[in-house]
């Protein structure tokens, strides 16, 4: 098992994608007016990529430009000091092809605010993840004294 310099387990791409397949809330990070912004979103995996449904607005305008974005999901237990984090970097784009929109509409993705909206796809070009185990947290705490 590979670990980073902080003692966190480095997750492989397949394990990261398996974690992304679990229902969760993610965060999309993109640039708006040359400033970084982060939005919470619900999502699902779609043909190996991230699928988000959103109304017209900031996220959609950024995606229409085929922007490079970051997407992050985590699950952390602050009491036990366990959990994981997965980050995806890729190009966001609006899905406009009618057949693909129809398939996206059948995906297990419920919009939060509105029933109508557009679909964004984030290609999973760079996928990385880390797992924090209670043992790693204890080792790091002992060395911090």
C-alpha cells in the first residue's frame, strides 16, 4: 500500500472511481472572472465521467467554454480520524447531443432546486485520492509534539 509523505494511503484510479460511484455531494471548482469559486453539487458517474445537472447560470456558462475544472468528493469522520477524499481534474462541457441528453436524463441524478436544467459532464482526466485511517492520524499526532 503506497502512502504519501503525510502517511495517507494513496488510492488508485479504480478505487477512486468506486468511491465516486457512491451517492454523495461533491464540489466543483472553477474560475469565474479570473477568481476561483467552489459550488456544492449532486452528481453521478456517467460513462466514466462526472455528470451534474444544473440550471442556467455560473456553472453552465463556465462549462460552455470547455473550462478545465476540479471536482472533489470526500467522506471524513472527524471523531475517528478516518475517511477518504477523491479529486478529479478535467474539462467541463454542456451535454447538447440529443441522444446523450436523453441517456443523461435516465441517470440516477435528482436536481436539487428545479426539475428542468442542463447537464454538465466533467471528463475524468486526472483522478487522485487519499484515505485517512485512524492509525495514520495517530502517528501524525504523535510526531507533531
